[in-house]
C-alpha cells in the first residue's frame, strides 16, 4: 500500500458516494441542534463555577462538517467557532464540536 489509497474502516462502501453521510446530518436542524446542545453544556459548566461570560457570538462562516481523526478512525462531526466576551477586553474563541450519529 502506497499511503495514497484511502482505506475504509467504517460502514460506508465506496458506492455510497457520501449519500449515507448526508442522510445522517438530518438536515440543518440535525447538526444545529447538536451544536446547540454542546454549547449549552459549556455554558452550564461556567455557570456552576460562577464564571459566566458577558456575551458570546457565533463566528460567521465557521460552521463546518467534516471528519475528526481519533486514533485510526475518522468520525463525522459538525463544528463551529464561538467568540466569548469575558469583559475588560478579554475575548476568547472556542470550538464547539458534536459527533454526527449514524
């Protein structure tokens, strides 16, 4: 094997041409809901520690659907950047990522 030929370890066959992956996205609301749920978990964690930010904004054009490499497997995920304003001119960007279920 020369390293340039992809090896399929998942359930998709080459004949699928990504159609199964597209179906798993569940439309715009499928991955949007998952990203919102993950963001809610992060905000809840800040609230528990009394570190709530003043404001946050989704970074325009940052939402992506792709693969996250985990060891020798690739997992289909959605991700987006969120900019958080902690006040006093301190802003930080966080990546929110959610696995897209099969």
